[in-house]
């Protein structure tokens, strides 16, 4: 399943009582038990994890035959994609009035791109795009404008353009 979660219907073929179990605490099975053939709807909520998860759903059937409990198990494994994210080690920093750069660590689980706003000529972001984690340098030239200035650099996941992280770089005048 993608990170949004979802539901699926599982047809159960049994000649006895059955139950649905999992160590994954966030799933819902409706119904979670039954007798004979049946259908159970498995619901998985949206992921909140930065890691892909393997969710194991067990179907356990049991029947007493000649005073002996007989059980059969079936297993369903659902892979839940990690929630898309891009995070920065800091949200803002300062560059010397003489110019220079700031480094920020970027952590992401998809390809990303950087765009700058604020109109500072000569602002550079290296690298300006990447796959997953990276050390990024944001550089500004000397500030001879006579006024403090700032710009925002937005890091956006290419596949999920609504997932962003913003870094504000500031610089005092020389």
C-alpha cells in the first residue's frame, strides 16, 4: 500500500471458527472473527513512519477433532510505504556580510529539488537537487546593499510537491 493506507477484502475459506490477529496495533479487521467461509475487510491507516513497514496479518482457524484442537494459520503481509518527508537540520542561518555559505543537512526519502525566493542576486544552492540525504550549501555574495536581507530556500519532493521544508538564510549589510 502507498503511505495513505487503505483497505482490502480478504476471502476466508474455512470449515471452522477463525480469527484475525496482528501485532500491528493500528489495523482494523471487520469482522475480526467468524465461523466457516467469510469475508474480512482489513483497514490500514495512513503511515506516520519514515520507514516502510511490513504489516503481518495472521488468520488462525481452529477446530476440535476427537478431543484435539487442530489449528491452521495463514499469513498476509502488507507493505506500507513510508510517509514522504524532507527535513532539515536547521530552519535558518546567517551568512557573513562579506559573503560565504551555510551548510544544512537534508534528510528525505524521495528525490527533491531546491528553489530560492527573495531576490538576492548570486544566491546559490549546491546541490540544487538530489536523491535522498545530502549536505547542502547555501551561498550568498557580499552584501553591499546597505540593508539586511534574507531569502528562503524551499526543498520540495519531486514526486510529492506538497511535501516541503523551508530554510531562511539571512545576511547583514557590510
